[in-house]
C-alpha cells in the first residue's frame, strides 16, 4: 500500500486559500485541515485578531501537538491529506523538521488584490499580516532542502482564469491523480472549517466553484499606507511568480 500524500499548501490570507481547501475537500480520497497553527500563533505572539479568544480556545496552542496531527494516519479509504497553512503562522521558534514528510505547494496572489480584499475585513494591515515575506522564506528553505528543486507555485488569478488546467498541472506536480470533482463543491460551511470561518468565510460559503476573476481596476481606492504596503510586497510576489506553473502545465 502506498503511503498517504500529505500536501502543505502555503498561502497568505485572502489568496483563494479556502476555495482551494474546498476543491481538495471535495475529492473522495482526501481529508483537509484548516490552518492548524493558527491557535499556537496567536498564543505565542499575543496578537489581537478577530475572534482571538475563540481561535485560541479551539487549539491546539502547542505547535508540537499541531505537528502530530499533520503526521497522523488517515481514515480508511483516504490517501490525500491537504493542509491549508498560513505562512505567517509558521513562527521561527516552531520546529520544521516535519517539512521533510510532506509535499509543498505555494499559493500566491498579487499584493494589490490581497490588500483590496483584506482591507474589507481589517482596518489596519502590515506586511507581516499578509505573509508574503514568510512565504518567500519558507519557499527558499524548502528549495534548499530539495537541493535547488523548487516546490510548485500557483497563482490565484491563473486558477480563476483556467481552473481545470491549473489543477491538472498542480496534481501532476504533486504526483496525485487529478479528480474533476475538484472543480465544484456544495455551498455552505464544513465541519473541517476553523472556528474563525464565521468572520472570514462568508463569500466562500456561498460559492460552488471557482468564480471568474474580478476585473482589475486601475482606479481602486487605496490609502497611502496601503499603497506603500503593496510596493513593499510586490518584489516578494514577483520572485515567487517567476516560478509559478502556467495553464500549460
């Protein structure tokens, strides 16, 4: 029997990450987990986030326990374990030896799109909040461990423009069989959603698939602070975008 395929999908917030979790969660051979280090991240940093008390209470607050959950055996009939991770949750003090036991993928989104989406949920946003610096750091660490073989990178806009083609290419890179059920899913919440879903997942709960991408607006209203944040994040995004897979695989 083949060992299960454990997939760590590294993303920042507002990157289409929950829709991707829905996509993998709709596979009959897969289970998913939603941001397993979030409670530990808030506990260790003391940061104030929406629903902070509920997130910490839902736990685990010990990163080692979170790691144990990522490496556990899978239920009968399941062979794919999709792990939705926020890059900024992976604090420097958290042990990363478990990286060697999973396949890694990176989900990116243009900083302007991220900030436009994020500022609708939180008034103040900083570079650490969107996780792009940490995303590059983790990408480079995994590339070094793989002796220069870069992990797969997918762009949220590419997924929305050509969902089937990108998912086929992603599955090929992860060495799993593509399943057409990944293209659509029932609306509504899931038992596997984090407790924070009540604040963040309103749109995705209404979705039944990957929606067509919104038109990029040149006249978006950004504060000076947001424009500065976008300029700071852009080089990190550009670096990762050079490695992204296209709709040609």
